[in-house]
C-alpha cells in the first residue's frame, strides 16, 4: 500500500474508525500487560517488587526468556505513550499520526 493510498484511506470514515479502535485496544493491552500481567509473572518467580520500574520488569522477563527483546517492548511502550498523550482536535488527525509516524516505523516487530 503506497503512502498516497494510505492518506486517501483516511478520508474513509470506516477506515478511521477501525484505526481508532486499534489504537484504543493497543493502548489498553499495553496498560494491562504492564500493570497486571508482567508483575504477576514476576511475582510467581518471587522477583517482583512494588513500584518496580517497567524497564526493570522487562529486563527480568528477558532474563527468564519470557520476552525476546526488551527494546521492542520499550518501543511499544513509547508508542503507547505517544498515542495516549496525543490530544488532537479530531480522530482523523490521531489516525493519520498513528499511520504515518508509528505503525510503519515499528513494522519490523510485526513480521
């Protein structure tokens, strides 16, 4: 899909709704994994401490070979933070920013 086609697709309300839905779900799953799942896993290994920074949690998960790459998870977390703290005037801007700045930048993790 070319860049021009991607931009034209953003004129389609259904495409924008789909992208917004994906963004919402992506941020929610990132939150739940970081707040609940990862600490629970480390707690089973008796390696979790309250208020442990996410980078420490991720490093321990990598040490136990439960995740492949800390950098990938940090990139996903940065993406989540960018999406969560973006307050555009319309959903179209949010979707456009997501497609142009984030999705294709992180596609190396999606293959």
